[in-house]
């Protein structure tokens, strides 16, 4: 797993590409980083994973602080601090931290357009993380050269 940042912003800001093999803790690290911020959003590739992360975050910070938005389920309290979503369901909200998991799906023939859109447009006010397999590195180098 190699984190890489743009280097142009102060520490704790900018874009980070956290790339590496499956099951190396990238998603866990992103959730922990999100919770260090006042507000945040994480986009996950699977509804069940989003539900699992939502349950974990809700247990830590309280159900009224966390929204869950997937294609099948929508739980949005009046003023959530954190958003846990499937990538396709990420709303346009201004938050301090944004993470998109499995960003290598930008190369997928059916879902790729959504992941590419997030890669180009999803940004946290202070910090943005893209998580995924090393296979996405050439695309990241082309689209976000300072992130890899």
C-alpha cells in the first residue's frame, strides 16, 4: 500500500491515492481518517459494504450523525456529519473529507463512468482519498498527475 499526496497543499489537505492489494486495510484507514474530520463522506462499491461501514460509524458517533444512501436504502437524519454511500448514490454535499473506494472500477465497462466522474469531481474541502488497486495508477497519473 503506497499513499501518495499532491504535495502542493498543507499537510492533511489535498488528494491522496491509497493504492494496494485487496484486504490491506485501505477502507478501514479511510473510515478512521473521515472520523478525524468534522464532516465526511465515503463512497463504497457495494451496498452491503456501505451498510457494514454505516453500522460501524453509527456505533461510534451515533445514528443521528450518519446518513446511509444506497440504491436501495436511504437513511438521512436532519443534519448528518458523515455520509456513507454507494459510489453511484453519493450526493453533492460539501464536506471536509471525501473518500472513494475501489476507484479502479473507473475502468469497468458498466460502472466506470460513475467512478470516473467521482475521480474528476468528488473533492473534500480539506482532504480527498481515492482507494484502490495498483492497476488504476496509470489512469490516476494521467488524470491527477500530482496524486500518484
